[in-house]
């Protein structure tokens, strides 16, 4: 496989001046009826010197091949002269931005999801980009889609079990997932001499056919989590209330009355609706 070889081409300004001089000499020869000499000069000028002139713009390069053999890459911007028989292929060194299309795939739990990624890449090795693959733009598109599909199949969309917070998910581990995607893309695209500068998940959602059910599951999980917190707080408050009444000798309650008090307090503290108080005008036991 060809690897990049950066060359420094001679300046094209000297060759351009030579073209002007030879053009003037050829005109003088034709004026002096020396047509053979003038014709030879024109052939040298327009077939051996002018075709070798080339311009390289900033963040561009020219890959040179001579009779099917790779001779080098000119990366320095400017005006140059190279072998007139070489084929000069322009390759941009600018950063490309690939906004991947939304893909419908299954995550590691088998749930259908929609996922898309934004990838920033640029050509690092021009020789590999031109000679190692047929079309490096198409190669990037296909390999990027394959990498995103593989990533989606590796991790679940979200935690199925609320207590399982150690494992990586597509939704919760955005930074880790992006780093893994970038690493995998660099491995896949190294053959084409392409370097991935950044890779991010730009779209992530459940597929429409299960989105409503998954939303209900998330809402149920949130309600259960809130209820657990409310119960823990209510039990603590009841325990503190009983402890304070015993410490200050406000009232002595038997076990049955304590149980009734605990039950009433838990109903008040844990209920999801406002409680209407009832004033007991009788005795404690009636």
C-alpha cells in the first residue's frame, strides 16, 4: 500500500518567466521567417513547460502520478512547476462535516431505537485516500454508518433496572459513547488515511412504535422512586415525633395507640392528596 511522500516542487514563477521568454523568441523566429525553429520552441513551450505549472491553494494538495507510479504529494500552497507528464489530482485537506442520517437499529436489549451521529474528519494521508480505496467520500459514509450501528447494538438505550447505574448506556454515557465511536471510526478509516477529529451522537430516541410504552415505563419508574423517598422521609418524621414526645413526657401511649398514631401520620405524610383534619373532642380512647 502506498504511503504519503511529501515533496517540495520548484517554484513555478521561474518556469512562467521562461514561458514568456520562449514565446517572445518564437514570435521573433516567425517574424524572421525561421518557422522550423519557431515551431520547435512553441512545442517545447506549450507541451513541456506550460503543462507542468500548477497551483496549490491553502489546505489543498496535489497527488502526483507518473505513468501509473506514485511520485509524491505537494502540500505546500503556492505556484509550482512539476514534471509535465505527471497526472495531478487535487485532494482537499480541509475538515469535512458528516451529518449522518437517522438509523433505525436495535440496542443491546433488543429495543428499536433511532440514532444518528455528527462526524468531523479530514484526510491525513493523501496517498491512502487516493489509492487505497475507490472513493474515500463514499467509504467514510458507509463505514460511519456501520460504526454507529455497531455502537447502538453494543449498549442499551437506558437502564432497565433503576439500581443498575454502573453500566454504560447510550443516553446516560454520552461522553464515553462518543469517545468509543471516535476510536472505532479511526480504526475503520485508517485504511483510507482519514483521521476523525470528533464524533458525537446528534439524535437518540426510541422508535415510534415503542416510544409511548417506554415513556410510561419511565414515568412509572419516576413515581416509584419519588414514593420511596417520601416513605423514607415519613418514617423518619414519625420516629422523630415519637422520640420527642417520650423525651419531653408530653403523653404516654401504649403500643396500640402508638400503632394508631404511626398509621395516621403515615397516611397524612404519604398521601398524594390533601388530608382534611378531624378534631377529636372526646377522650383519647373514644
